[in-house]
């Protein structure tokens, strides 16, 4: 198993920021903040599944072909190789906790299909 993350890692992105709350063999827990009016890229991962729990605000989640409205305390499971995106269409910050599970946890395991920030 490969886990490139460690507790305390963080990064800023065009849409907000992420911070690693915990990481270990086969898992990583991140707190992700999405700024008002922003969205992550439409993406998938070959080597990890993700579990999202909305902890603040409201989100629109693309999961495969479905668009889902989510609010605080709602949870979403994203299997490996499933196209997904989260966006914040409100004027308030949205935050969620992401639990990644898999054999290879690494920022390079991102396949982008659409990205409003030109990162495809």
C-alpha cells in the first residue's frame, strides 16, 4: 500500500483548500473547504474510493450521471473509477470531510475530465 499523505499536509487550490486530518495504512482523512461559487474538477480515481460528509453549508454533487443536492450531515460514497464533482453554488463557504480508502493514496491519482480552472 502507498500513502503519500501525512497528518498536517495541506494545499490551496483555485476553489479553496484541503488539509489532512489523519492518514495511515490504506486511508486518508481530509477536511476540504470550497469557496462560494466554486467547484472541483469532474474527476475519477483508479486506486481509491472516497466517502464525503458535508459538515458546513450546501453542495451539489455529481456522481456518475446523477446530480444530487446535499446539506450538512449528508454522506456520499464514491467508488473507484466513478466520475464525480462537488460544487458550492451558494454565497457561503461549504466544507466536507473526505475519507479516502485504497491501496494507492496520492494526488497523482486524479483523472480530470472537466475543469473550469484549466487543469485538464
